[in-house]
C-alpha cells in the first residue's frame, strides 16, 4: 500500500530545499538523500506496522559532520531522529515527516582492540557479531548477543540497552560498555567514561545507555571484551507444560546456580524452530528449556548434574546434553532463529518485550494463554527465562480486517500484566512509540516529569527523537524553570498498515 501525504505548500517546499542544500554543504557527495523513492528504506524500523517518510536522510561519515548537522538543526529548530541499522522493534527509529533522519551506517570501523585492557573501541555502525569475530582469534568475545546480532549495531544496542541469550550471567549492554563519545544536540562533543572500569562523578554513561536516542548521538563506543570460558555445555530439557518449565527456571536460580544462558520456548516456537533449523528439538513437549553452564569442566559437569535433578523434580520428560561444541551451537541456532522461524507459520507477527520476576513465570504463561483465547490469536513464546525477559510473538494476518488492532490490544494486555506482577514494560527493545502510551501504568506523572527534566538538560529544545518514550510532549523552558505540558502526542501523519 503506497504512502500518501497531503501536498505541501510552496513555503514548506522552499524551507525543505533550504535545509537539504545546507545539509549537502556539511555532508558532501552521496551523504544526503532527498527523493521519496530513495528514502523509502528508511520509512520504518523493525516495527513495520508504522511507517513515515522523513523530510530528508543524512548519512555523515565522521564525528565532525555529525556535530555540524546537529548544531545546524539546533540553531534552526529542526527535529532529528538518529538511526542505526533500523532493527528496533519499538519504533525508536521511526522518522518524522518534518525531521531529519540521521543515519550512522557509515560509522562501521573498529578503531582499536586493546587485549591488555580487555576493551574494543568501535564506531556505532559496527554490528554486534563483528566485535566477537574481530577478537575471537585471541580467545575473546563480546558478551551481549541479541538474536539479531548479525545485523544490529553497537550504537543501537547502546540506545536500547540490548541483552541476549547470555545476559543472565554476563549482563546486558550497560554492564559491558565502559565509555562513549557523544554529540549533543548543540553540536558539542563530549566523552563519557573510557577504558577504565568506573568513571568519576555522576553516572552519565548509565544515563545515556538505554536512552533511545533522546539525549545525544553516539559516535564511538568502548566495550568490554571477555576471555572465552574453558568449557561450555548446554542441556535441552523438555516439559509437558510451560508452567513446569517456568517452575524449573525459578528452582535453578533458587538453588544458587547462575547459568551462562537459560532460554525457554513453548510448543509453537519449538516446532517452528525445529522445522526451520533441524536442531534436534523434541516435538512432543510443550516447553523447552536451554540451560548452558560454562567455566572449568569439573564445575560445568557438576552443575549440569544438579540442573538435571531439578528438572526431573519439575516433571521434565526429556533431557539431552551437548557433547561437542558443534552440538552446543546447534542447540542455540534453533533458539536464535526462532523469530524468522515463526515468520514461516504466520503471515505476520507482533514481537513483544516485557520483564517479570522469575517466580511469576508460571502465572504469566497461564494468563497469556487465557488472553490468547480472549483475542482469538495464537501466541508463540520465546524468552530469556533466566532474567524474566519475555518475548511473546503474537501471530496475526494484517490482511484480515481488525487483526492488527486485536494483536496490539493483546500485546498491551501482556505488558500491563508484566507491570501488574511486579515487572516492567521493557527488557531490551525499548519504549519507542510502541509502549509510549503505557508508561503511565508504570510511572506517576511526577516520575515522568523528572525523567523529562533530565532530557531537557541534554536537549534544551526537545529536538532529538521527539514523540518517543514519553506520553506527553514537554517544552524545556529557561534553565531552572518548569517545563510546560502541551498535551498528548499524536501521529496523525503516520500511516499504519
């Protein structure tokens, strides 16, 4: 379905032409894209139900160009939406029709690898997997490993505080980033942190990590690299019900065992992944737990025995332990391919992201099945069981009238359920536009006001990624004064398909 926009008047067209010309002076060559056809790949991120052509796309190649673009937009009052690889699933990189889309795909170099300090200094356009590949010859790797790691970039990981299947033991992005170079909306360039473990003063790096492009544009990131453990083995454990699998997760953690990774899939996800990857998953179970232990071999073998004992006490019906590195990687291949695998059994799916206390897993899985029956839509569950980060995939057909709307309501109810049981609206996908209007379910108006005051300290005109995360739009007044409410944000010019 083509995107149609009302015709712009002559003044608007003239202003746009002026902005495009100014950007081309700052980023010469092919760094500015202004035709509708050429901008089409940028109209959406991974939340493809929402699309909007930007006013113009600019692709700078270095920090100086980023600073020039932001400084110009700040002076002229032009909105800016930063974008990495566009794999965001919450609409965090959704363009604005009256804003500049600032793409960082050309920032794709690894600037330094310092094995003595155990860090790598990379540009934000470097893919997550590329970092591990660059250091694996020396026996190192980068721990956060989202399922989209072959495509998602470090800059986007930092913006969303991404995790992955090994985040239970080794942490999410914020636990593995030591420093960054940040360009503020004014064009100022600042450095936060560095190669050292802890920076002095306020934890501004912690503030920027997970800020979803609202505070500044990251042009360099210093990440921790870790030595690979001497041994890693994984167990595939099947259960007759998802409740049994959820109970096993809670008991493993309760026993003081911290696996390198612990992932869970339900029946629909298991069968889709097995048909796609042929990883040897059992098809006669309704829940599959992948538990990986790493460390010295004696410790790994001992803990695997304990995990199997716990699983049997939770009614496990199958258990298979990897006996080679190839077999271990095959176990994970099925899990990491679960999202595209589910795409083979449904025309469309809506990927959710919420986090709950681990002990609430059995309850939440049961309630999700009740919601599935209520909305008449199937759901496949794939999630980071160890830290309670759920990724339900709601299956629907966008060609059937009303199904997208039902999927969105189903998803909202799942997220509200997460908050109800003591969890949060997001684990790693961010808020973006997807969860923006649910923020009041978790935060009071005072909470949200304080968060937006922090944004005002970085972005005094609210020009960076406006309309994302916060359900109300605020204008930052003079320093030290209260900002002014202007009502709810709406996106009437963003067609939804």
